[in-house]
DNA sequence: AAGTGGTCTAGACCACATT
DNA sequence: ATGTGGTCTAGACCACTTA
């Protein structure tokens, strides 16, 4: 009757999914379950901790553990580095810098990155190709207040992403996915028609409360981001 | 010098982010770190397990623990129930069934859901409104081989999602995000222009290796899915 | 006040990958 | 063969929340 924590976890998961314990129900406490499974309380604790993290149950001291009314469904996406993503498909990766300038941030960007008045940003646009075809269009802004050394960065051979990974850590990021229509410029660069639907990833990155960089990544038509859970 | 696992975890995280241990470096083993932090090995283990799960380090028995060359970046998205998503915005939710029929699955669907030849599917289309405006267009296929009781389901008042949540568990799901252009029909239903870029979520759901349902959720123009990590 | 989960400990054994 | 992480155990104490 000895069980390891995976067996306990899966057995508990089954009971929840098959309705032995219905949504809202109180689940037996750790001591009782440990006795039932013939294992230590720590083992049950680990199993239940993972189920809680997966959103199946809710735990409160003294109040006990309950099956969530509607299981929270969360999916985890790996955010790929574009070079690795392309090479993983067996395609040849090529990078090109399109433009580079130092500008005062537009209002929306200053707001989004919480920049102080007068802060400048380095504005870069580049293209990532797979087997010679445009794959991803990157438009990036880097806070020169937070990262003055970006002025000396060479972004002609490798993308700002790889430079940033080497240069700075980040502690916090906000990412969002959406769909946009390609404007004329983007269509020309991506080799698609104006108005084509493109998959857009935006990411803002912070280090100790300070905005580092904001990037908009527009992907080729038909691009999908997939995960299992 | 006693430390709890959070303190250990954060101290190790700092050392990695600040380059004390550079990417590729070997990190001291658990016994040594436990001695350094004045805690039990299990405490170090928990701290490092969480860092590994966060993608900062890689662990192998005998080989030890190394700082990842480029930290894996993963983001977690909550997959909302559309009714809750709309109500959370303080908007009124309304649901409407557009069509319902029983069909032989198109080839792409049979392949995607691994259906047997001859299997039929229930095909539903519906609209979810927020404050009277089209918010999400749902096109759903339910395997009648796996879920014959779907024939008797009433989807006129509540969406198939809520029916499925009550009726069947799932063990496994694949979700993908992309961008599509609205065709004439979709544009008419969503109240947008033909060709507008829409954010699309597709999800296939399985139970014990058997395909249950596949759904395509097209969202209103400008919809974003956001998370922090 | 009391019951529950959260965590730590010290020790043990095992599984695995490298040597 | 050996060193490392992976896990379990039995017991303990603490923290939080409800009654």
C-alpha cells in the first residue's frame, strides 16, 4: 500500500475528475489521507501542493482542502528565442537590422514602460528570416536611462534579444498576445499583403521595478503558438 | 544563519542573475549549500527544484546542477471561461446558439482529433456577447463516438463549454494561439469588416487518449491575452 | 482554543548518469 | 564504482483561520 507522491497525486486527481469528490467538497485532511495511502504526511502534502498549483483544489489552514468549483485552467507557454525556434525547425536562421535610432519615447510607450520625462530610448527594428523567408519582425525599444550601455551595443550582426540576454537580467515581465493587421510597411518587410492578419507578441521587461525594454514581435501569416497541458 | 526555503531560493536566484554563477557554471551540490545556509538538504532541494522549474537551472543526477545558458522563459496563462471573463469586466453576458448539426468530420478535423472512419461529430456554432456586443465566436465539434449523450444536450440556453464542464472531465488538452482574417460569415457575426485580424484560440481536449472536443474561439478585434511572469 | 496546512529536520535509501 | 539529485519517513514546531 506504500505510495509515492505521484501515485497519490494521480489517485487524488482521478477522484476529483471522476466526481468522487465533487466541486466544492471538502477533501480529507493530510493525516487521514496519509493513513489511507500508507505514506508519510509530507508525501500527501507534496501531492496536494501540486494539485493546488494546477488549480484543481484550494487549500486553507484550518478550513481544509476543497475541490475548486470550476477548475482553473492554466497553460504554460515556452517563450522561444527566435533563433532557436527557427533552428529547431531545421531552417537556416538569418538576422538583419533594419533601423536604429535614438528617440524620445512616444506617449504610449512612456506610459507602458513608466519612463520619466526626458528619458530617451533606443529604437530598433529588425527582421528574423527562416530559410531566407521573413519569419518575425521585431520592433524594440530599450530604455537608455536604465541601460546606457545599449548605445554602444552592436546590433548589426546579432539581434538585441541576444545582446540583452547577455547583458542584463530581468526580474519581471509582462507578455501579451493579440492579432494585428499588417500595415504597408510591415507587409512590405514580411512579404505579405497589407491587411493580412499577423500574430503579435508584446513583452515588457523589468529589473527591480525599472523598465528595461519593450518589444513587439510580429510573426509570419499562419504562425501558431502551441502548448499541451 | 538558519534559512527557510524561500530565502535560499532567492539568494540562489540573486547569485545567478547577478552573475556570481555564470551561465553554464556548475552550482555547488545540495550538501554543501545546506551546510552554507545552515539548513537541511531537503530545504535546499526544494529551493533548487523551484528554480529548475522556473527554468533558471538544469539538474542532473551525478552531473550536478548548472546555470542554464539562456534561461528558459515560460509564461503561464489562465484560460478563462468566457462567461467569467466577460462578467469580470463588469459587462453583461449573453449567449446565443447559431447552428447545430450532426456531420461527418472534415478530413482536417478527423486528423486533428484522431477520429475513426465513420465517427460522427456534433457541430455547433455560437456567439458570446458582452453588453450586447459580439465578444467571442465559438465553433465547436464534439465527438459523438466519445460522447453520445451530447446528442441530447440542450445548447440553446447555455454554451457547450458549460455543458462539457459539468458532463465530462478531461485529462489532456492542446491549445494554440494564432491570428486569422475574418471571412464574410465571421465578419457578419462579429460585427467587423471582412479581412479584419482576429485573435484565435484553438483547443483540443482528450480523455484517456480519446478525443472529446475541438473548439475554435475567435475574439473581437483588438482582443489581448496578457500575463505576467 | 483547536484543527488544519506549511515547513523544517536528520537520516535513510534509491535511481541515475558519469567515470 | 561513485557522486549527485530524487524521494520518503517520522517527528516536530509554527502560522493561519475559523469556531
